[in-house]
């Protein structure tokens, strides 16, 4: 195992428990804000529903092609922000890591919310919003959380629950905050210490964030089954 990989794994083990304790503060900030901005839209980026409708129109109402287009577009967006926020060295970590977390969370929330919209889920429904956030944890980690009874089910189960459980809002946001913080910080430190070349850190960040976003896109594509669109 390379030095970078060992550092990344060690950081994950050390940061995970600490971040879980701080998760309420983290979640109440950037995670929920990222979700709101992803759904409403921010700057030049349309909101998730508008992005979904544009992709559907571009592919002549073919929802499968529209989902593939959304995944491709968001992989590029994630790669671009990953490159920019990982260019510097250790000196810039205190600024770049939070920026990377916020940017990645928004891009991935927008992708998942857009796919959810195409599949007929109401983005104003708190059950759908929890499902969107839960997807960001990743399939493997999420199944582990279900096994540990920290979450009641998969994103599909959350989105289609008979009633909304307000307690899940905090639980899901906490897990997403801790996971994103650990993942981004670990990647940043491993690439910087392992290579010591700032521009390589940007390339690593672009590739890692792009690949992670692609995996989340494929996961939500499999996970959220179509419902009748309103």
C-alpha cells in the first residue's frame, strides 16, 4: 500500500469518530445549505428540477438518456471544482478543504435531486430530501448504517416511507457531514503529502471527485425506482 493510501486510511480512522461528534454543527451548516442551493439553484446553475427537465427535453423525453446526461454533466462539474480546490499544498488546506466539501456536496445533491425529480419524487417532500442526502454517503457506507440500525433503510425506503420522521433529518445530515469531511480531508492530505506537487493535487482532486460523483449517479439510477410524475 502506498504512503498516500496509508495516510488516507489513517486519517479516515482518526477523523471519523471526532467528526461524528461534531456532525450536528457541521450538518446544520454546509450540508443542509448545499441541498437547498442544489434544489433552488445558485449562480449560473439551474435548480435540480430545471436541470432535469432540460436534460429530458434534450433527449426527446427519454428518461434513461436524460439520467445518463445528468451524470456526465455532474461528473464534469465535480471534476472541475475538485481540480480548483485541490491545487494548493498543505498551507491552503484550511480554506480549500471546506470549499471542496461545500462544492462537492452541492454538485452531488443537485445530481441526485435531478434524478429523483425525473423519477417522479417531490423535491419539496422532506422524505425525498433525506433520501437525496443519504445517497451522498455512498452505497457501501449506507448499507453499513442500515445494518447498524443507524438508518431505517435505503434511499428508496426513506423516500417512500409512509410518514416523515423528523428525527431522521438530523441523523442523515450528521452522517453525510461526517462522511464528506472525512473523505475530502483524507484525499487532500494523502495527495499533498504523497506527491508534494500542487498541480498533481488538482488532478487527483478532479479525478477522485469526478469518480465519486459517477458512482453516486449510478447508485441513485439503480436505487430510485420510477413513480408517477405529477
